C-alpha cells in the first residue's frame, strides 16, 4: 500500500470554536492508482492534498507513506522522504521567474544532490520527451500557460518520484491545453505506472483517472472506482 | 486632497512601523552629523559680523621682505607702525586708524590685592581702537575708555567672573608681564564692553593701552594695523592710492639702510602694501590654513554618512514598492494622474525626512556639549544671531534630501501599469533592483573603507605612542621663567630634585637654531641645541657611545660637543673623538658622545641631525632666546617638590606666580590632534558601518519577503533550510566581496597618503585588509541571516495558495 490515511482530522481553533476542514478521513491509495479528489470550494481538497504531500500536518490521525509513519518523522527525514518520492504540480505553475526552463527543471535535482553530468542528461532527456528542447533557454514569462504547466510537470517528473500530487493542474488553462495535460497524466499513469493524485473541479478531468474521492465539508462522501 | 494624502501617508508609515523607524533613525543620524558641520560653518562664517560698521574696516597688510619663503615674499597681517600716520594723512575718507596686538608672554593679574593669577587673551591697543571697532559699552563710554596710558577695558564675561554684578569702573588692578624684566603696571578700569553677538578674532578678556613707541628708520615695529573709512571702499582703487604713497617711503628707507633686504628686490619686485577687508582676516588667514581647508576631511566624512542614510532611505522605499503596487494600480484605475501619485509619494518622503530632522536636531542637541568640548567650540543650535539662518538652512536641507531620496522612488512607483499590477502576475520588484544593488554596493564600499582605515590609523597611532622618543619626559617640569643662580641653587636643594638644567631643545620650546659646521672639508648647516652640563641627563637622553658633558671636564663648556645618531650617520659613522670646526675653522670642537635621536617634535617629522653644545649656565637669565629651565625630580616626591618650588617662587616674585608645565603633558599633547582624528574616524566608521548594516538588514527583509514564493517553491522541490539559507545569503556575500575588492585599492591610496605625513610610520599592513574582509563577510551573513531565518521557518503552503 502506498498511502494509508487513518482518521485524519484537521481543524482550526478560534476562540474555543473549532472550525473543521477535514473530518475522519480514512482511505488508502495503492501504487499505480490515478485518483481525483473532487468537491465544491471549501470542501478541504487542497488541504487533503497538502497533507498527502507532507506540506501540512493534520491535527489528528495517522498517515503512513510507503509503510512509514510520516507524522512521527522529524522534519529532515520528512524532507528526505518527499524529496525522493513526491512530485508537485500546481495550478499557478509556480515556476521560478528568474530561471530558464532548463534551470527550473534542474532545480529539484540540485536538492537531491545528483551529479552535474546526470542532471544534464536527465534534463535533456525530459525536455526531449516533452518536445521542449527548443524552449530550454526561455524564461517562464515567455511561454504560454500550457507550456508553463508542461515545464511544471517536467520539473515534477525529473526527480523520478513515485507519486505526483497535482493541485488543479489545468485550472488556469484553456480547454485544448487542459486536454493535452490530462492526456499526458493518463499516459504517465498507464504506461509508466506513475501514481497520481489530482485535485480538480472538472468531471472531464476526473474521467481520465481510475478513482474519484468526493469530498464535502471535510468528509469523504463517495469513493468511486472507475475501472 | 492634501489632507487625504497626508492621512494615507501617515497610515502607510504606521503600517510599516519597524521600517519607518529604521528609516527615520538612520536618516536622523546622518542629518545630525551634517547639521553639526552646518553649525560649524555658520559659526566660522559669522566671525566679525557683529556690526554693520565693520564693513568699512580694513587690515593693513605688508609684503614681508625680510624673511623669504623659497625666494618669495609673503603677505603679513602685521605692518610698519608708521603706515598709520601715512594712511591718515594720505588717503581720503579715513575716519580712524588703530593697532591692536596680543601679548606674547603670560600675564599675571592682581585684583583687589588678592593673590596673583594668570590671565590669557590680553590685548594692547591705542586710544583710537574704539573709533575703529564699534564695541558696545555696558559701563563707561568709548570716548574715554583708552585715553590714558594706564586705562584698561575689560570684557563682560571677565567682569562678571571677577567682579560679579558690581560696576568695576574706577577699580585699579595690577598687571605683570614677566618677573624682573617687566615692571608691574597699575591699570584703572575705565569700561566694560558687551560681548559681541558673533565670534571675533579679538577674543579679549582685557584690553590695555599699548605703550607709545618711537618710530625711526632703525626701529621698526610690525603690528596689526586697522583703518576705518567713512564708507566701504573699492579695494583696487584704494590699494593703488596707498601703494603710491608707500613705495617711495619704503624705497627711501631701504636706500638709507644701504642694504637690500633680499634677492627678492633684485628680481624687479617691489615692496608692497594692501588693505584687506576686516572680515577676510579670519576667512583668509595669511600664514595658516583657513578653516574650510581644515574642515574638508570632516565635511567629506559627514557627507558620506548622509549619503549612506539617503541610500538606505531610497532602497527601503523602492523595496517597499511591491507592497504598494496594488495601491498604485487601484489609484490609477480610479483616475489618479501620475503627477498626483508622485506628489503623494514625495509627501510621504518629506514626512519622514521631517521626522528625521527633528530627531537629528534632538540627537545633536544631546551631543553638542560633548562635541563642543572635544573640538573646543561654542556652537549652539538656537544661537540668537543664527536661529533664522539655521532654520532656513534646515528647511532647505530637508527639501533637498526629500528630493534626493524621494524623487526616484516616486517616479519608479508611479510608473506601474495598472492592468499588469491588478492581474496579479506582476513581476515582483525586478525593476530597479540593479540600482538597489549598486547603491548597497556603494554603502558596503564606504563601510569597508572606513573599517580598514580606522584599523590602520589606530595601529599607526599606537606605534607612535609606543615608539622610544629618545628621552624620558616623566618627572620633568618646564619653567618658562628666567632664574638666577641663587634661585636655581635653592631649587636644586629641594629634596627630590635631581637636576635644574637648561636644554632649549625640549618639547615645549625648540627654536630652530642652525650654524655652519665643517667636517671632512664639507660645510653643512646643522641644527644646534644649547644645553648646560646637565641638560641632556636631565631629560633622560640615551647615550650610545662616549660620555655626557660633566663638570670634571673643563673643556666641556667650550671645546666639546655631543651629537645625535642621525648626525653620526650623516657623517658616515664612528664620530667619537673626531673633530668638527665652525666659524670658518676658528673653533675646533671634539665629539665626546653620541646619543639616540631625541624626538621632541613627535614622529611626524624626521629628527634633524643635531649638535648639542654645552654652556656654563646653571640656569638662564635670558627670556627671549628660548633658553628654558627644566627641573627634573623624583616622581614619588612630586607633591613635595612642587610645594617647595612654589614657596620659594612666591618669596622671590609675589606678583607673578610660578608658571610651569609638565613636559610629559606637553609631549602627550603632540599626539592629541592625531588622537582626535582617530576618535573622529572611529565615530564615523561606527556610524557608517551600523547605518550600512541597518540598510542591509531592512533590505534583506524586503528582498526575502519578495522571494517568499520562490523560497516556497524551492522548499516544495526539496530544498532544505541550509539550501535556502545559502541561496538568500549568496547575493549579499558576493556584493560584499565586490565591495572589498573596490574598497581596498581606494583606501590603500588614501591611507598611504595619510601615512606619508609621518616620518616614522608603520609599513602598510595586510592584516587590516584581511580582518575587514572576514569581519564584513561575517557581519553580512549574520545580518541577512536574521531575516532569512524567518523565511526558512515559514510554511510554503501559505505562500503557494492560489488566490
């Protein structure tokens, strides 16, 4: 089992009043699944994704990632864990403006302490796979939104993670570009067995995946298997 | 509109309380230094402007034909006394002429038959003085003030100090110039003058009638002479007329002498005289540097300081730009013109500058007493005569600084394109960041330069203070009085006194007496110092070879000399028992001893090759030749010795107290100006470094804040604290490195120049450059890291939330 969530709760206490964001989330996600988390605004989708990505901590509950209890780990170990296993893709791309396409893609490898030669070859390889070799020296603001998101995904993949967490990856894109991105995710999932968890509003996007978690007011209302 | 802008400005400043405070405090420091200089300049400029009438007063200046400097005659403020009569008779519109001069010796005064004490600033003038200089009288009147030979006028301060509120007019005091030589004179106080509103070159406590001197062609008296005309004169015209009557007069005199005073006249030059406005006497002094020149380094330093604070200010404002972008966008959309935005931002700057000014003035007011004492000044911010001027200057200064520091940020901020800004994908603060880097770099250069400078200056001064001066100034007093044999024998018998000696090459007095000496058929003009038999032992001179003068060798008072190390070197070494001749070979003297160089003038100049010759005086009766009595005593018995000495002196000379100084103090005084320079540079270094660091601190805060998003992304990509830490520090460290590279050669040249002013100096050390490098890098890292810490600790989720 890749991910095991047991009774995850998240709330903010304000003047004695607890406002819940997540309640009693218990689920597990297997290697090779393509999960879409859906739900209206404020349902807690992003928070759940952040918890999965170890960017936020739940108030209560247990989280096992590849058999390790994440919440008992110290920060350094946790960073090591997600550095080597998790790739993030954001709605607003979050590329570093001052870096070129190639440099943006290379960034996570730097933090994994990978040798210069290998970094170069991996970056070249992924640029080739995404047909972006010609754009390697451009800056993010010289690219269209779709292209920027491609760079974002390339950056997530270059470190060869076991799972990709994507927060509304097509939220800022036009539909044609959105379809391209979703096709890419689907291919990654089916051909390379990449585990993907995405947060999305779109039924169409969700349709590319293998499973949908419907969230409402912090609770999993529905767990639909599409296969 | 203005009111609204003001309100918004205040709210904005309040919102960024910490940065506003830093901004204002930094600028206040820079301003305080600058205002101090401003006050000083005002003070110097105000010299002798205490009455409108003074515009009509001129000083008579004469070309000095008798002592040429490198073949050139110099103008002097003293002129032949006979010129006064000549001017009065020969020039039109002359109201009055006078002369006034300060006594050279200490003068002792006795008031109401109480004990005698020394006073300084005793001036002598003739009866026309008050016709030329319109002093206001508190008691007495100008017409009757200096009419008689024994009339005395005193200053308001002096009167208050010694007579209280009693009107002193009519009182008789005794003034004694120097024991035995000048008789004690009784003076009647005829007037008290009010202190002029501005400083004056005649800063007198007491003004007395100058003795009437008979002028002849053989007896010339050169004194400062002043003329008052009935109206302001055209300088060129009046000088031409004066020259016309002066030239034949002087030429006739020179002819009578049958001696042309110098080569100078042979080259076709003429004797000359001129009138200079009284105001220029202080502004353009003749034989010394004027105040502006002396002030230049300080003006430079304080301008640098102000520059640093202005840079801080600009940086902070432009760095804030990001957080103001949205406001600018919205304002523009709602119809604000660019000009109105610029006005608003300038108003904000002006507000801060004004606060800084007030704080700066308060700061200065707090430190002014200390500064006045350090530099022996009497500056004050709210001086009656200058308050209006100062306020105007300060308003001007604030306006200037507002424009300097505000115009760029205002233009920069107001240039934002509203649709870009409001869309939210506004490129954060990239614009103007190059300028910011350049400005901070400049600050770093200044700070590093100061740091290296102060290290080198300190080590040079330490070197001088610890260098062996070749004699021991402790336990020696210098007595500026003639003593006869009886008196000096009595002093010698005081328990604890080791020597009563003569050595006129001491710290207090070292007239450069030279004579031609011949050795190896080579004639050289050498520095000559007269001592008595114990004169060298008394100052603790260090014998290298041979012996000191002593009583056992009869020939010592005429046929032997002692020379210093420098002279031995000049003559090629091993001079013991060699013979030197002088007076065209008529006198032959033997070198009996070689001593270490005695550095009585400190270490700025090389000690000259010197011959010491002994005389048989035990002590000297001469007063004018700089023969000085030194009394060396056992320091443990200092109290006893001084008490006994005073007692003996009082019996011998009741109206003229003992006047002496400790040679050790005098020697230390040689280093005072250097020490003061060091203190000043130290102060400026401290301020500039801390201002730069304040600037860096707040800039780092803003930059870090701006890069929040980038930091968050990097963290999500797996960067750990260490990576982020280095990432954020890197830029500043490179900048500091660059600043070191730029500052080193600059400061090297500057310090080299400064060191060249010392004959005895340290080698240019490498150490301060290294220290500065290490310290600057460490301090930068530390300053930035305090800010970076927060960024490192922040949760990336907060920064990456999509709005």
